[in-house]
C-alpha cells in the first residue's frame, strides 16, 4: 500500500506516539521510513541585542549532535525490527521542511502525532499538523496524543 512514509519528530514522547502506528504499517512490507527532525532557526535578535556568537555556535553544534543521535537511535530500533529506516535533519520552518522532505523523498504518506491544541492556544502558537494538513497533497496519518511529557 505505502512505500515511503515520512515521520516528522521533535524529540518529545508526544511526537513519538505515532511510532507504534508506523511500525504496524511497515512491518512485513517493504516500506521505507524517513525520520525527520527539524531544527528551527534559533537566533531572533532584537534591534539592540548582542549575543556571544561563539557560545551560540557551540550550543547549536551540540543541539545538532543531540538531534542526530536521537534520529540514529530511532533508525536502529526500526532496523532491529527489520524495517528500513533513514534519517534526515533539516533546518528552518518546520512545516516547510516537512513538505520539502516529503516532496524530495517521494513520500506517499506523512505520519505524525499532534497534541491537539484548540482555541486561542492554537491561534497563538500555530500548529505544525494544521499547516501540513492544509498544504500537503499526499495522505496524512495524524494521531492525537495527550502526553505532555518531553
């Protein structure tokens, strides 16, 4: 049915709620899983703000290494279950990065968890799931997760 599934994750347990569902779809079939983690642009300076660039760079390099290790661990877990998995670390806008990765990989399903914010919280913070849902032209599997733990 599906051949390539894109699974965007942010490192939280809430986002990982989709993993069991993806595993159920992939197990026994020749499905390739793309684990994606997006690092947003971390610097947003105010007009007169000054930062320690060296300290910022060190923290950013550390975050990239942490994110790649996280993705590599997920890939290894799926390989142990005989499921083909690859990883991608992207930068920038989360919704755009998900849509770009889906287009570049030939994904035929995007599978992700959402925390299901509604009302003012959703308007204030936006919603990655809603943004992907509005713009994607391929099927999307959304799982609502109520787990607020990181």
